[in-house]
C-alpha cells in the first residue's frame, strides 16, 4: 500500500487516540498538510489546520471515558489518492459507543482533507 496507505490509519490510531496535545501536534506535522480540512458533517464549515483539529480532539476526548480508543473495524483501502478506513470507538472488548468511517484525500504523501461519516 505504500506510505500514503498508512496515513489514514495513523491519523486515527496515533493522532485521534493520543491524549497528549503536544504529541498530537507533532504527529500532525508528519501525517497532515498544514492547512488540512476536516469535514465533520455536511452542514458545517470545515475545521482547518493543526490547532483547530487538536482543540477539537481535546474537547471530544474530555467527554469520553479514559479507556475509550479508536480501533480499526477492518484495514484501510486506497484507490489512487483517496483512502477509507472503518472504525469503532469505545473500551476495547466492549460494545462500541460510536462507529463510522473516515475518508481522506492524500496529496504529496500527506492528508489534505479528512471526511467523517458516522454510522
């Protein structure tokens, strides 16, 4: 799959699972374009840039139980510059509290745009 095939999995497992804001920002530099756009839903404006996404993750994690993590439901798939991954959120081995998939647009071996689809 190559480097770009791993980017979306790394986004979920390394960035979104990390509870340390400073570590997340460092990881974002390796995985995301600086002006990444995160589309949380179809009705709102995108969340743009490392700081804005980092703040969103901090806010979301503050409402989750400490043991909640993202896990892959199946391996990611790539078709040219588009990657998709299915995931679940919750305590490992327990029923998921949320599930969905992320779709990423890859450009120059980094994620340019990230789209969330909740089940």
